[in-house]
């Protein structure tokens, strides 16, 4: 089967800005199956009894009619997510809304706060990093120290950049069109998540000058290990490896992360064409990563290569 990505693009050669080429693609059986799969998965997400699946459907904002770029305007997308977040105690829904809003106060986003997210997501250091960012912006030194303490003593670092893939993949009926659509939507979701405004810049508070403060040095070391050992994404695990090297000079975590990234490329390598079985295998891998986190999904691959 042909491997199709979101929209009308394929990985076949040719100029897809050419209307004639575009129209030819849209007439192919593979594209029609793909488009039908998009509609099916989108409908399934929005009709699911699981509120998180509903939130993912809103968040993806897949066009509902031919010719549309999105289902609803961006402002309405934010309002819908904020409304779901306000009515739910699910930290995954709150995170979707909070990160979609960014720093905006429009479209009801003013009702969301990092502190409320932290209350719903006890033990997760990610909302605490936003609290640190806010304290830093205000020049609140005591607030920064409090945030650093809670970040360093948290149980995990869950940014959930892959979590949205689980309901997407679970909504596929297993047909060729649904599998291709699930992969396209998974790539779309990963692209949206990659643009999330995580305040990782504050980790540079662990620069060498700051480490002259024994208390800050201890907090930085604890948080670096937390990020490396208990992250659900390769991005935050990589930051942890970098901080460990900066704080203590240990380069071994960085080598482990590099081997894991090689494992990721082996497990998830987009190609021009895929059989349905190969695509099903890649979706199964992404589903594991969405449920258990990228590092955990890669463990069987990376452990053999790790020094």
C-alpha cells in the first residue's frame, strides 16, 4: 500500500503544488481510502465516551468538510479545550488546553493556570517548571527556590508529547485507509506537540556560576537525574543527560541517549512505501510509546546498545 501523510501530500516525486498533480492524487483509490480513514478516526474521537479522546479530536482540529483548513477557527478550538479542561480533573486534558493556550489570555485561556495543572497532576514536574518560569518573570526569588525544590523532589517528568497518539491509533478499525490515516494523524500530533512552549530555558539556571550555591547545585543534580531516569519523552530524557554532564561531568547518560535515538530511528523510519503489516508494526510501536513513554517503549532496543 502507498504511504500517505496528512493532507494530500505523498512521498512520491512530483510537484504537489501543481493543481493537476494534486487532483490526480486525490483521484487515486489510496487517497480516497486515506480520506475515509481520516473521517472515521475523527468521528470516532469526537464520539468516544472517553473525554480525553474527545479533547484529542478537538485538539487535532481535522477539517470536517472538503476545502476547509481546520474544523473550527483557532479561537474556537482554544475555547472548546478550555471548557473541557474546566469541567475535568484529568491532567491530560488540562495539559492539552494549557499548552494550546500558551501565554495567551484570550478565548478563556485566562482561566487556566500552571498551579491548577500542578494540583491535578501531582508528582509531575512539568507544570512546576511553568510555575518556576512565572516566578522568574516576576523576579520572585523565593518563588523560584520553592519551584526548584518541588521540581527536584517530584516523582516524574511527564510532558506527554506522545500521549495523544494512543486514542488516535486506538480509533483505527485496522483497514488500510484507517492505518494510513492513523499514521498521518500521529505525525500531525507529534508536530503540534513539538511546538509546545515547554520552558526548558530555565534549566540553564543550572549553569556553572549558579552551581557555586550548594543548595542550587544539589537541586540541579537531583532534577537532572529525575529527567534522565523518569521522563516519558526522549526530549526531556536528553535534557536530563545534558544536565548530568553539566552538573557532574558524567557523559555516560548522553551516550545512552544517543543509542536510544538510534533505536528510535530503527523502530520508526518513514519510507516511501510500506506494506500494511509494516505500517501496523510502526503503529504498534507508537502506541506503546504513547502509553508507556518513548524511553520505555525503546528499552528493549536501546538496552543492548547502551554502554
